[in-house]
DNA sequence: CCACTTCTGAAGCGATCACTTCAGAACAGG
DNA sequence: CCTGTTCTGAAGTGATCGCTTCAGAAGTGG
C-alpha cells in the first residue's frame, strides 16, 4: 500500500523496514522503555522523519502492532482456529506459543507485554489488547468444542477449560518476561501439556 | 526495631507509616510510575527526608517489599503451606489470591508486578522475585503432596500440576493488571477452581 | 546558654523524555 | 532554470526524572 510520491523530496527510508525495526524494539525492550532516540538510532531514521511519517510514538506503535497481529494470527491463532483437530491443535498451539515467546531472548508476546505495561488505562492500545484476548480465548474454545464433538474429551466445562488455557497463555508470557529460567518455563509448559493430555477420554479402538 | 534517637532533631514522620504509604503507591501505581515527587506528596514527607531515611528509591522499595512479603506470606502462603488440607487448601489459596489481587482496584500482587516491570534484568529485585516464585511453587507442591498422600488425588504428575497452578497465579495477576473485566477474571478463576476439583478422585465412603 | 548532631524544606542539579522548529536538501512539473 | 512540495538533520522545547545541596530548624548533652 506504499504509494509512489508525486512531488517533493522522496522519503529516504522504507516504511515497512522502519515498522519492522520499530516492532522489534517495542517487542524486545517494551514500549515505554524504547525512547524516540533509540528508534532514531536503530532505524537509522531521524526523529523528525519518524514524526513526519507516523505522527507520534503511539501511532508508530499502532502501525507496528498491525503488522504484529497479522503475523501472530498467521503463526498461532489461525492454525488453532482453522485446524480440524481438537486437543492436538491446542497442544500444537502451546508448542508454537513456546517458540514464539522465547524465540530470541525473553521477548514474550507484544500484545500481552503491552497489556502488562499500561496498567489497564483506557487507551486505544487497551482496546486492542482486549480484542486480542477475546480472539485467543475464542479460538481455544473453538478447538475444545471440536474435541468435545469428536468425543475426544468430555463435553463438559468447556468454558472453564478454555479460560484455564487462556490464563496459562498469560502466565507463560509473564514468566518469560519476568526472567524465569528456561527450566522454569519448560516446567510450566509441561504442566500445561500434561493437563491437556489428561482431558483426553479413553478412545474406543478405531478400526 | 525503631530505635529512639539520642542526639539531633527528631524525625518528623513515622517510618512504618511512610513505608506503608510507599508500599501502597508502588503496589497500585507500579514502581517506575511512582515518582519521588508522588511519594513526597502522598507521604507528606520531603524528598530530602526520604532520601536521608532510605537512601534511594530502590532501597525504599526494598524496605516496603519486606513488609509486603511478610503480609502476603501470612495471608496466602503460610495458610497454604501449613494447612492439614490438600485440595481444599489450594482452593482456599486461590480464593484468597482472588481477593488479594482485586481488593481495591487492579493492584495485582506487588512481587509479580515487579517481575513484569523490570523485564528480567539482574537486579536485587529480580533475585527477590525469583525467591518468591520458588516459595509459592513449593507451597503449592506441598499441598498437592498432602492431597496425594491422603488419597484425595492420584499421586501422579504432581510436578506438572504444581507448575500449572503456579502458571495460573501469574496469569491471574497479569489479567488483573492488564485491565481484564471482573467477569473475565471470574471466568479464569472458575476455570482454575474447576480444574482443581476435577483432580479429585472418587472417595470411598468414610464411616 | 552553648556546642553538636540530625532532620527538614525549598531550590536546583544534570539527564532524559516525547516532540517541535527550521533551514536547507531533493525531487516534480512547468 | 525556477517554483512548489516534501523530507531530512541538527538543534532545541518544556516537562519530568531520580537525586543532591544547603541553610536553618529542632532536638541532645554539657
């Protein structure tokens, strides 16, 4: 959606590259901890140009967040939501989540990091994190529904179980961001996977 | 442990009162978001006096944290650890936790808030939050052990289950701090309690 | 009362924050 | 080349940060 300019000096940097670099900073260092000077240095773009292009630090975050949500949706949420599988889709989701939030360092999930940062003030960011929470919880519920319909798990307490799983998504994130060791994270992850497996009913032999 | 002074002008404020007020601010607003000017205004104590008494903002936090840990230990961890009960002690723990982190507003647990704030840097605070994590996880494990020994639950996957529970402690906190609605928190809490109940084995009729 | 010590209040320190200003650079169309 | 437009670089805005300075207030023991 980058339109070629018609008149005036052409922009000296690529908008998408800048957004990706800004996303990386906000994600790894946090929104508040990333100063406009940090952005200037890492992106190699003068503050003046950044403000000219994006308006404010918050709008830059919003634009970076658009890109982030598209990616995490493709990598984690859509596979969970669109899978034909039940419990296995959820187990895969948590495996993917594990990789996603620990990929290089203690970066966690940007949306959940933001949720933890702003302390629940009523900002545009808060509204987006709320929407994201609903989306993830709903995808988990959908997968549990599939598992129940196929007889993989008992068709009871689906609401409670999806809430439990969603709570674990949040818990894993804060454990990662809070500096828990790899072993600690692994332990929690094992606890989740074990619990998901424990929901599985004994299956009648197929075939 | 407040020693009466021997010479010089007596302090014009009460150390314990000041620590309690500072604790309240750090807890509700966050450590970083609480400025020394906020402390001055809320405590009614000049910055100069605060620095004279405590040394630095970080040391003031450390002193407030001492008080906080004593209280949360008495209110939540000791009852869990010292109870003769198994699952019921854990259920009570989560009920108490719910009250503790939502008591007035979205305050969460100070230790977990700090864990989320400093991003895992290796500070004195990080070391204390690590110690606290170990303590809570161990108390949960102890309670599960009691439940297993009394035949209340199967004596399997105790490590995984305690990790799961601990992850939920973290998840509930971030949900509260992140501005989740009362209904959302209640949903997650119900998910946890339901899961704990689901671990209970059918009991032989006693009597 | 005096010398000594400790604590207080106001003012101010340098650093850093998000953001702005403005002269001039770099292009287009005429 | 000239005019009009957009973008860039360096400098600087006021606000706020954690923390310090220092004169003087408020006590003590002699």
